[in-house]
C-alpha cells in the first residue's frame, strides 16, 4: 500500500508520517518511510537544489522539471521495489505537492504537471492524508525550525494560504484523500491517522 502525506509547510505531516511508521511497525507491518523531494540518493541531491537558496533561484517551470526528475529516481530506486516486496510505503509529499506548488501557486502549470506525471511517473498513492491547518500557524512553526531548507517558506504567508486552498481543492477532487485536522494535539492527530490508515489496510 502506498500512502502519501500532504499539507502546507509546518502542518506536522513529517512528524505524523514518522509516528505512523512506528505504529505500523509495532503492529508487525514492514514499512518504508520516505520523502520528497528525496528518498533515493539521486533525488536527495536534487532536494538541496530546490529547497535551499533564494526564493527566486528557479522558475516554476524549472522546478517542475527538477521535482519530476527527483520523483522518477525515487520511484525507480525506492517506491516500486518496496511495493513489489509487499511493503507499506509512507511518503512525506508526492505528486500532489507538485500539483499545488508548481501547478497552482508558483505558476499556472497544472496541465504540464499532469502531462509530465502521466508520462514519467504514472502512479498515484492508494491513500493520501492531507494535514490541514491555519497557514499563519503552520508558517510560524516552519520558520521556527530554522533549517537551511526554507526556500518555499520564504515566499511568505500569502503563498501558504494559496497552497492550503489548492490542497483542499485536490481533496475535493480525488476520493483517495482524507483531510486531517492538524491543529489538534499531536498525539490526538496521531491516533486519528493510525485509525484511518489501519481501517483502510484492513480492506486491502
């Protein structure tokens, strides 16, 4: 089963992905916890290119190509082999982030995003959890981490608000989405996530 975690920056999805992986492993499941951009050696090299530096370092079009290249390597080296072994793949971001960041907010490139995805990636997650919260709170959390990977956070609050709206629009469009209220206590969110995922796993 392929599960993706999506949401605005600072929504807690990375923490929740880790907690879910731990819960499923304790239940005897074999889990691969991975991330985008990244998740393979080549994709991790591209990650530093797109997440670090000045916000205007790349155009939205160039970002789309870089993210797709990273995703293709990730798919070949990590995701497909794990799924072929019958493992559960939990991925912190996948193609929906590209649909939002390059397709709807950084540029009006959704048609190009979908075309490249169809040609070069060709799969969607079985289940996508969208961690939804106030963009102002999320941005404050994200900036508080003080890492070198803050290029998208540096686009500011208006950008994060547009991202949230675009993510919610995707959730309305695709049945694989489950929206999670990420403003709650971390442990409450984790329990909600685990129950949603375990219920889904029991049906496959």
